[in-house]
């Protein structure tokens, strides 16, 4: 264990390897669960394949560096590329089962708060013994501020409903009723977890990216004993944060000396535009920075033009900040179809944002910092691939045509159909 609290999730590079064992035996069928993880850039990834064991999960990580790894509380006939709950255009996924999970957290990170969380978890476990419908599975230490209690649903009536949407809604309703009972009985659980069939929970055997402690399955015997008596048996990264006995404030656990020498990240301001077509329900423009692996602007544009031809995207505008290339196809493309194009061609960020948030925010300016000033702003390259307009089947996006003109690349449009409102969705953001 580290002598000082200096854990940085960047040290997890190379931590998960083919030799790393994550026990998935507590899952009835791991291949029916969705696995997701967050990486150093704070982006989310979902496994593009079914996961049967630790080896296939680590392979799914590929070159990404997971800081936090999660698994779905539900099992599905096909857990890969699950549509969003409110996506009524895609076929409804088939819900096979749903674990009942309670999350109890007592922040901030300290031994005294963990002891409080332990007592709360034990009280909830005793209360749940009266519920014949549910059987206890296991309890985990989350790796940070509390515990997760897992139960199996013994009544299968709701899972026999033929219509998949009605089935999932019935399960959600039953979970909400249970959650209401739990809360009314005075148990302080996270109310966002239990009733949500699309929820993910931290995967036991993986590192908590904020503390360096391992999310671990513990026994009921441990839960019944004071936390301090078995705390040292919990696994952790060798640079994990030291868990203080008491936490007087919710401030950083870094020591004063370390904190005073750490550089303060500069706040960067930039302008972003949404891919969503204002005034439509589920349409987005193909608007994204080309992958870094495509090379510098000349090479990247050449690869993008082949993409325009392959998918008949129509006129496409390009800009550059000198290092990377920004691409805009001002067409109103159905969101699910765009997500498939993005996934197939390596636009991972765009694909994930479309799946999770229904749209993506794309930076259209350089970054500005009070000390560093403006970074290199975007310069127009050209409007290309006009020869594919006749084959393009999607209407023009009024908002993104307007945007392209504002950014110095007016696009000559034909008499084809137009969609949405003229004003694009724009925001100013600040990030460290």
C-alpha cells in the first residue's frame, strides 16, 4: 500500500492483462450481460462482443486503459449494442433476468464511514430476509464508500410476459414498488440503481478508479464483523489511497505538501455544436473529428472521401486545427443508422454518444485558457464529395448547412428535401 495518497488511474495502464483473473462465476451466464468501462479520457466503451470469462473481457478492452469496469444488472438474449430504453424504432431487447441490487454509500472515504455503511448494509440484509420473493446472492465492497447487496428474483411471472417492452416495464414497476418499501423502511439506498433495468454496477474484481481499492465480494460473516477487523484483507492496487480513520471534510485526500506542489489544471473554454437536427425526433448529422489513427489532414481527408463514396453521404465539409481534421456531412441521418456507420468505421466516440445521449457535442473552435490564450483555431479545407449528392438518400440538415456557412464553407445544395430548423444547437463549455 502506498505511504501517501497519490493514486492516479493512469497507473492502471497494463494492469489488466490476459493473465489477470476476474471472477465471473457469480453471474449465471456472463454472456448474457453487458460489460462497460470508463477510460482515462473519461469516455465510455461497451464490449463489442459477448463476454464469457475474464480472458474475453480483457481482450474486449483492447488498447483502452479501463479506470472503472461495470456489468449490467440485467441479463439479455443479446446484450451487445443494446438500444436505449426510449428507442421505439429499434427492436426491443429481450430481458431474461434482472438482479435486485442495493447500493449503500456513506461519503467521504474513511474507515469510520465504512463502518457506518457496513451497519446500514447489515440492517438492510436483515430486513430483506422477510421478503420471500428474493434470495440473497452476495455482497460486495464497492472499492470506495460503501457496499452493494445482490439478490435474485425467485418469482418468474413477469419474465414470462411475451411482449418484450411490456415485460421490461413490468419488471421495472415491480422494482419500483420494492424500492419504495425499502426507502419507507428507512434504508438509505441509492434510488437510481434498484429499479433501473438498464443500470450497470461496478464489477467485482476490478479497480475503483478513484481510490485504487478493488471492488471485492465479501462474506456475510465479514459484514457482521466490525470493518476494521477485516479491512486489511481487502485487495488494492499498490498505489491505492490510504483509507483515513476519520475524514473531517470532503476535500481531497491528497496531503497538503503533495497538493501544494501539484499543478492546477488550466480551465479551457471552447464552443461545441450538437450533431442533433433541431426540430426532428431522431436525426443527426455525421459530424465528428476524424480518428487520430487516420493521420494528418491530407491523409485523413483522403480516407474520409472513400467513406463518403462507400455510403453515398453527399457534399462533405472539412476543417483542420493543424493536427486533426473535422468532418461535417450536413444530412439528417436516422440516429441508429448513423451509429452503425460510426461503429463500422472507427468513430467510437460518436457511436457511444449517439447510443448513450442520442447526440454528440462536437468542438468547433480552438481551446482558450486565461494563461495560454487561444489554441490554433479551425481553418477551412474544402467542400468535397459533391458527386455523391445524387445518390444520397437523406434530406439536408438546415441547421448544419447554416453552420457550415458560418464556419466559412458554404455548401451548394440541390432541390432535395430539407429537415429541421435553421439554428444549430450551440454551447460554450469549460473543462480542465
